[in-house]
C-alpha cells in the first residue's frame, strides 16, 4: 500500500511541474538556510562541554557598589587564596591573568622576537580545574617550578619548529626567563578560555603583592562533588567583610557564576579576558530566524496544496466511491507531502555545503564541513522532515479526506470558502513575517551606520597604535619617538597606558563626605595625548611632557563628566585638588569635553588622564598621529626605526579606528546574517505568492477570456487579478509594522546611543515589501491578461 501511495505521489509531482518546483525550491532553500543556523546554535550551546568537571567549575565575579547593575569578571588577586583557605567546599582555585592586563607580549626565543596575544599567567591549580591534554611533559604538575611555562602544539611549532620545546627558554617582555615544561593539545574553539601559553603566576612581577584593592584577575574555582553552589556563594560574598575591615575600602561584592553559563550569559559582563563571548539573545534571534523561514516554506506548501485541492477533489471522490477510507486518504496525502519534503531536504542538504561556507564567511564562525555529516545534523533533518510533513500536509489531507464523495464529485468542489479563508490567513502570516524582516534589515543598517558615523569626542582616524609594553628602557622609547617625529607624515606622538577602546584602570573619586563615591577610569599618559587624539580642551592645558625627579605632584586632565560630578565649571576646576586614589597631590590642570572611550553600547564614563613620577601604571601603547596619504612608505619608516631603537621587542601595531570597529563585530555579523537570510526568506515568500497567482490565473482562464471578448483591457484584468493579493499584503503590513517596531526597539535598547525609529523609514520599508509583492503577482496577472481569449475560452 505504501508503495502505491509513493507511486501516486511521484505521478502528482510530475504532472504539476510548476507547483512541485515551487514547493521543492522553497523547502530546499529553507533547509539550506536552517542547517548552518542549527549548527551555529549547537556550537554556541556546546561551549565548555569538553571539561570533565563542568558542573562544578565556577568563575568569581565582582559587583561594584557604585554600579550595582554592572558585573566585572575580574577580581582582586587575593580572592583565589582566600577561597581555598576559608571555604571547605572549594577543592581548587586559580587566578588567570592575561599578560599586561590584555596587552600582547613580546617573546624572545633564540634571538628572534615573536608577538603573542594569548599569553596568560596562572596558578598551578588551573590544571586541576580544566582538562588539558598534554602530549609532552609533566601532566600531573606542569607548573611545578616558579619559572615554568607550558605551550600548546601550535605555539610549539611556531616558536621551535621540529625541535623539542622541553627545556627551552622563552623571555617575556625582556623580563622573566621561562622554561618550557610541557606541550598540550590546542584547546577546541568552543572552549571559553583560550591560552596558547601559560606561565606560572609566580614568575610575573604582579604576583609579588597580594591585595584586595585592584581587581584585574579572572578567578576560577572547582567545587567538591555534592557542594551546594548557593551555600558557597554566600561564603564567597562574606570574604570581603572578613578581609576588608575598613568599610570605606569595601567597594564591591563577590558572587560566583557557573562555567556553563559564561559563554552565553556574559554579554553584559565587563573586564574579562575571554574573547569568545556569545550572547543568548543572538542565539534566540538566530533560532527565531530559522523558525520563521521554515514556517514560511511550510505555509508555501500548504497554500499551494490547498489551492490544488479543487483539481484533486474528483480523483479523491472516485477513490472514496470505490471504498477508500478516510485514514487511507490521509495517509496518501501525507505520502505526497512527505515525498516532496524528503526531496527538498536532500536538495537542501546538498545546497547547505555552499550555505555553510557562506555563513562562515559572513559571520566569522568556524563551522566545519564534517559537522554536516554528523549525527545531530541528520537527527535535525529527520525532525524537520517530520514536523514540516505533519504541518504542511495536514490541512489538504484533512480538507479532502473529510469531505463526502458527493461533494468531491461535484463539478466545482467547495468547502464554503473555508479553504480560501485559510489560504488568505496563511498569506497574511507569511508576508507579515517578510515585512518584519524588511523593516529589521533597514533599522539594523541605520543603527550600524549611525555607530560608524557618531562623533566619539575624539578623532581616531590616522592614529597608529604601537604596543610598547615589552620595552624596559625608557631611553629606547625616547629615541624611537624622536626618530619617527622627524618623518614628515607624522604629526604627533604620545605614550599612554591604554588607548581608547580598551578598559583603563578604575578608581574612586571622593567628594567630601559623600557616602557613595564615583567610580571613574584613569589612564597614565603624557602631554601629547590631547592633541594626538584630538580631544577638545575646554579649560586649562594638557599634561606636562616632562617631570623633574623631585616633582611629587599628580597632574590631571579630566573630562567634563568628572567636573560635573564635583559641581564645578571647567574654568573653576583648574588648579583644584581631587581625591582620586592617586596620592594626596593630585591637581586638575585641564578639562576636556566628554568622549566615548569604549563602545556606544555604554554611556560616557568619568575619565581622567594623569601624569606622575611614581605612576602605578606604566606606558603600554604609543599613539602616532599620521597622514595616511603615503601610508606604505610611512609604515616602512616607522617599522625600521622601531627595529633600530627597540630591537628586543616585536613590532606589534594596529590602527585605532580599525580597533574601535571591532567593538561592534557581533552586531555587524548579526546585520549580515539577518540581511542574507532575510532576503532568502523574502524570496521564499515570493515563490509562494508567485505560485498562488499562477493558480488563480489558471482558475480564471475562461473568465479572463470572456472579459477580453467583451472589451476588458489587459490593465483592468491585471488589476482584478492582483487586487486580492494586494489587499492581503496591505493587511500583512498593518500586522507586521507594530511587531517589527517592538522587536527592533528591544534590539536598539542594547545601545546607549541609538537611532530613533522613523515612521518614514518604516513606511518606505513597508512600501518596498508591497512593491516586491506587486512585482511577483503582476507577472502572472499580465501573462494571463495577455493570453489569446479564444484559447482561454476553449480551455477546460
């Protein structure tokens, strides 16, 4: 019996070539789109699943009292020792500090310099918490010596080639001499932590003092089996009260976060060294996009299947007259649908090899071709086949199988307009989704354009950033600075702790007897920073270029946000003393206008640049303002001078404007993904409209012929055929606009600085959708209206 049903399904597939092709194309495109989206979601959900103790690994986070809605991933370096000492449920704890608080390191191996972005310092207990697969070396205690370092296989090959790395020396930033004690396999790209090199924390100069004040260390802990995380969280929170006696110094609270939640639930957590941060909202949006596409494709099938039901009614009536049961008819229709969906899945699966490559290229993901051949993919396709077959085949199967043989054998089968009403509802739902996607594409594009053109309060164009964290001799930097200043294309040279786009140090600004201090960002810099960045000086002057050795004053240039908090005008602030945890001699010498030193997703923060002899932070970057007209030759000169005056450090550079653009990478990826797959979804919707318009034109063949014989123009006939569809599209616009505005307002709420949704833009987007529908339907309408009326009247 099943074999017979399949034969009938194949016959129907061949006899209705246009409708079968449209169904096949729509479903195939939907499958080809959904596979990479499904693999992306699986990849995001799989983060850190490779670690044996995943359920018992936690990160300690910090919540500053001044900003209770903000969470930091970095805590003081005293937290890890306190965890193992005071909380019995903690089996192990380890600090993980990225070199130079995130600054790339210079490695010197056999008189060669190498840049390294992924050098971390950690406690030996890190290897008790996370699983590292060592291929060479002591796996039980790889950081047993204070100067020990372990590297992954990629680094071993890059630094040492075919030579055994064990026992080899690595010099970091002209400082610690480390000895390689082990080589581990590269961590998979779905691991939150991504160190390429891990040195013993004791070898770093920052390990010399243990404190509860500065928070710069990511700290992970492993709980003992059966430990209650809620109880541990309370004990972690109590550590600050135990170790920070002075209430004024107790400026934060601590809490733990499961490792399983870090990847998808840390988008709003700041001060983290983890670069592989996802967002559960993005995963949900991607999933919703895939679901919409499947729904649109399924609606296409249901629309065309119900439209064709009148043609198949007599065939079903004959079968029922000959004794076919309703169950047999339902099974027959589901066999028809199942075969079409199966063919679509096969074609879509083949197409997904191309769509996967396209998805990787626009999203920056690293989904592998082998993932397509995995069991999860085939289970996903099986689920898609079952659900789409069940949904798409349900209405036509139930519609015809539930009718009596007498009804079905009538010259014109009708269900009292129920099937037409159902088709109209499906068209409205389908094109409402398309309208939402069109509006979303336009608004996302507008917001990203706004972000790109927003005045940040400084000028990043033509500013070269050079990493100087590994330079130990200030004389070398002075020689290099003097040399490049002679290059005609170089206008300004400045040294500072961190450029804009990187998180600076955070300190408290005290205002008299105020109980709640202001948390602000501080950056050690020289006097050229204002002119190099193009900051607008409102009052006073910039920082001094040179300080005498006996000068104990801390010179401060503050932004207007700081001055407003203190209640002064810019002019009143000049020469005033400020209490900002930089000593007792900090005085304001200049005030600059507010500027966005981080992304536009965050509000403008209080910020100061300072200069002092005994500055707690060193210079890590040099900014070079240059004319980019002769960029290649200018860069060659800068690189040659760097190699000449700073020979022991790798030349690591980037342009400031390019770095700032990376702060919105996730949103730009979302923009590209939504644009591409929304266009495909709209195309699938148009396939459905095209098929329905073709069916309607076919149904009215005789009517059209008679109207033309009676003198009707082609325009009036085209208008008649198109009008019904345009009414449905207009209703879709009315439904889709409020839904789109609601969804996009939620997306825009993630930006502190954002566009206002314009009704003009929404109207133009909706009009675009209307025109797309009109063009789709008009082809069939014009074709039918232009047909020879003699042939139309003769047609049966």
